[in-house]
C-alpha cells in the first residue's frame, strides 16, 4: 500500500470511530432499538444490528492496531467492506422497513426530533465534513466506468439513521 492509501485508511478509521459510531450507531442503539423493543421487536433484527455494530468496532480496532504493522491489514479492510456492505443492506431491507411498519406517525416524529438533537450534539458542520470526506474516498476508489456518480448522498436536513 502506498502513502496515499495509508492516509486514506486513517480517514476511514476516523470516519468509522467518530461519525459511524458516535452519530449513526448512537441513533440506533440509544433510540431506535429502544422504541422497537417497546413495540414488541425483541431480538431478531435488533440483536443482529447490535452484534454487527460490535463486530464493526472490532474490525476497526484491528485495523487501527495493524496500521503501523500492515501485515494482515488488507484482510481486515476486506472484512470491513464485506461486513459494512452486508450491514447496510440489512438496515435498508429489514430494520428500517420494519421500523416504518411498527412505529406510529407520532413515534416517528419523536424519533426524528431526538435524532436531530443527536445531530446537534455531534455538530452539523462536523457531520457535513465527514460526508464530504467519505464521498471523496468513494469517488477516488470506485471504478468510474462501472459506476456513474453514485455518491453517498444524505439529505441536507441530516435526519438520516
């Protein structure tokens, strides 16, 4: 791996530890999962999501430890890609649709309001910075011949899960 790649790995570690864990996972683990459990969803998707959050943390910690001794780093980076891709697919196709079906309109508004408070605590400018960073990396590493400008786009109101 070259110097640019290694710098990008630092960005990925920072993104995963700070944005994903301190913003995205907080919303799910501290709010959404509690609401869903109160609606009767116990175990199943909630258990899988929480388990995978911990697995992602473990992978990122291994990547961080191996950063200065890159033996095995490529394998952990590939594991991160596979795990994250699978996790996002489960969120989009199981967790979020199930939540939409279980939660009332009023509960959805409450969650939205609380998500906004988390965003404010995290910092909207900081949020924007992380989205720009990850879009830059995405564009740097995707094959432009296969994928036509499919950047990660988040609404400007920052109300994403």
